[in-house]
């Protein structure tokens, strides 16, 4: 069983949402008990006391009679939109997972669910980072989609996780590919650069904007 299977929340039963200040379909979307569950194709199943319907949020359709007869934005469409906006269910094209670094609940593309990173720990190509072990600067150039205990360095005959310098970082963390900043030269083609792979939390992302918050590898704010 993967870490995400163990930690991600179980599907919720039918619930109500606060409705003060709302009326009409908007109010019913909140006060009527509903359970919203994402499907892998980007649609949602909405279970109510009167029936179960399928909502396509991107195309703004629902299989309920209200939508079929009136073509209106029914309470089921509204409820799905509310739950996505409030972070109660995953947006279309994503799934719920837990961050491999801090364990925080997050939403990621389906392909990244096995080695997910939350917003605070996510590293993307183009990010400037600092190696926590050497203090050297690197530029992120890729995310191979492998965990540290899966990615093998052929020349060494062992995984990224098995290197002594990575002993303090999680075996289950996704691998990030980066190049050392001092190797970047105008006369060097991108495919000629030596690329190195690291467990995600070994690399600390530098603030993109002056004054932006920075976090340590456990997600704690760095003063």
C-alpha cells in the first residue's frame, strides 16, 4: 500500500454546507445533503437523497432532470463548483494525494499521485534552488516522475536514495533533476549540460520575489 493510499482522506458521506446569505438554487446547493466524488475523466458523481447524478464542471452539464428540462445551472453543478473552490474535492484533471515531504493534503495531476508535492515543496523547471548539503546553486530542469528509491544511477549501480549524502531525505520523495548554475554558459547547449538528480527536499527553492516567504524541507517558515 502506498503512502497516499494510507494517508489520503476517505471519501466523505453526504454533507451540508453553510448557507447564510444565499437563496434559490445557490442555497439548495448548500443546504441539501450531497456527496461529491471526482471521477478520473474529470467529471463528478453527486449523490443526493433523491438520486445520483454526473456533473461535468468544465462543460457545465449535469444528468439531473432540472438541467435536462430547463438547461439551468442546477444545484448539483453549483455544489461541485463550491466544493472545488473551497478545496473540498480535487479540481478536474487532478487527484487528492499527500505531499511526500510534509504529508499535507494536496491536489496533483493523476500521473504525479505516487510521488506528490504540495505547493510549498513543489519544484518546477526554471526554479532556482540551493543544495542543502553543499550550499551550491542549481537550476531545476526536470521532474522525471520517479521516487528516490526507484531512480537508479547506472554508473553507480544504486538508487538516488542509497547515496550517503541523501540519507536525511525521504526514500519516497520524488526526484528532481537540476544543473549547477556555474555550469551554465552561453556557448553550452542544453543537452551538453550534466544533469543531477536529488530527492525533492534536499533542494531549497529560493524566493521568486523579494520578500516572498521561504520554507525549510519540513514546510516550516524560515524567518
